[in-house]
């Protein structure tokens, strides 16, 4: 079954062709991140206007790469190779969501193909089912993947993105129980805000990671101690706004001259990883799971990936995370989630849903 996955919930516009929920045939992502840089955060109107401009070329390119010549500028003829269209319909920014959802609805009607709506957050979990051949990956991605097997159930999934931090228990395909989540800032949001405090620009995660690595390489003496919020709480909730405030207080205090930005970035990143890893492992032990899955933009963070892998090795629980390209928003994860949950919706009925979320009841 060949699914075209369309993703446009925030600043990325993605279109991907995926076979049987696993094999990525093409993966095109266009990001408007540079346009937002001078505003130090996403401007929803700018993101949506850019998505209106690029969505058709992105879909065209994904189809052309999967089925034909890259030079082809009329990829609509490739519609006959698609069995279904999947689209993330929330949560996200309303203007951005509308671009993807309306495009997917239109293509489904023109091509007479089934339309499968996907929760963007569930999509991040399903990035772990994708297999890619290394020529489809950018240089930074050619790291060895942790495990090459398909995820096993029951699993604990940690979704860490710019807008969400959630721990889920996954007992089967599309069977999720929400264990807990952030009470305030999401992990990615904390990275973005700390990057802004440190004058690093947007998006914050990769920038904080880059200067933190500088500190490690310098082998400096590490003297700052930031809080690890809620690390010992007997639940699966998180809180990162106090950690961000602790960084702001440090930067605005006289101590800032003593500590470099690199050192602060290093300790901040370590604090986030410590909390995420501790809670995820607690959940894995409590529910006796056979797999730990990581997903979302922050899952691209190498310290988080390494720390989780190291801790789980001792416990004998395999950890899976997608290659970096597939942690950041993309259409492939949407197509994969759709394959394992073929809940078809009529194009006339599908609506973008900005506040789509997991069931509020905890396990
Ligand atoms: O999943 P995503 O692409 O979009 C949302 O659904 O929000 O995640 C974007 C978030 C941003 O907050 C970005 O700073 C963070 O992921 N991020 C990272 C890294 N790469 C992206 N955070 C930490 N380390 C990274 N390497
Ligand atoms: Zn996302």
C-alpha cells in the first residue's frame, strides 16, 4: 500500500511517499525557519503564507522522486500510483494546518483516493516504524541506528517536540494510554527559550546542542548546577519553565561573567536529558515494557539519545529513535501512522483541529 503523507502543522511543509508504512520512497521537507530567524520564534502568518507557496511544489517533488523523473514538472500524473493520502490535521497552527488539510482533501477528491487523518503527535511515534536507505539521509544522519527491528509492544513512547512533552504507553497499534506530560513549557520550547536567552537564535535545540558540544570538547570544569524539575516526583509529569527561569536568572546575574554560554548550554541540556530519561525509564519499569520509543524534534538531540541508550542497555530494554531527519516534522511519519490506522474520513467532513490531543484521562 502506497501512501502520500502530508505534514504542515508548524513551520515545515512535508510530503513523503511511503510503502507499507515502512519504506520511505521519497521525503521532501521545506522549512520556513530562516524567515522566522529575525523574529526569534515562529510567526504563524509567515509560516502559513510560505506553506501556501511551497505545498504544491513539495508534493510534486515527492511524487516525482518516488515514481519518476526529478525533472518532471507535472507530477499529477503520478496520482494513480498512490493508494491513499494521509494528512496531519492537528494539533498545530491553524493557518499551517489549513494548508495541508485543504491540499490533502483536494487531492483525495481529484484522484478519488481515500483520505486518512493523522494526529501529528501519533505521527512522531510512528517515525520509529520507518526504514530509510542511507542515500535518503543527510550527512548528519548517517549515524548507526540503535535497533533495526520493528518496535515491540507494550512500549513506552516519549514525544518531545516544540509544543509537547508526553509519555505514552502503547499496547498495540493505535492503542495509547497517556501517562503524563508537561505542566508548562514543552522540552523543545524550553530549548528555544533558553537559546533566545543565550542569544543563539531560532530554532534553539540544535543551536544549544552545538555550543554545549563545544564545552565538552574544551573539557572545561563544570561548576554550574541547574535544577532537575520533578525528577523525583512519583508521576510521569514534567515541568521545564522553572529550569528556563533558572537559566535566565543566571544569565542576568553577576555569575554570568564567570560561566560561559557553552557551559550553561551544556548543563541545561544535561538537566533536560536527566529528567526525560529518568521519567521514561521509570515508566518502562512500571509497565514492564519491551521497547522504548523516542519521537519529536527534541529526539534529534544526541545527548538525549545517548543517555537513554546507555541507561536502557543496563536494563535490557531496547530503545528506538528515528534518524534525525525523521525526528523533525515530516510527511513520512504521517504516512506510516496512517498505514497502521486506516480510519478513512470523507474530504467533505475533515476539519483541521488545532487543539487535538490525547484523551485527558491518565492511566
Ligand atoms: O517536532 P518538531 O519538529 O515540531 C513540533 O512538532 O513542535 O520539533 C521542533 C522542536 C523545536 O523546539 C526545536 O528546538 C527542537 O524540536 N529540536 C531540538 C533539536 N532539534 C530540534 N531540541 C534539542 N536538540 C536538538 N538537536
Ligand atoms: Zn512535530
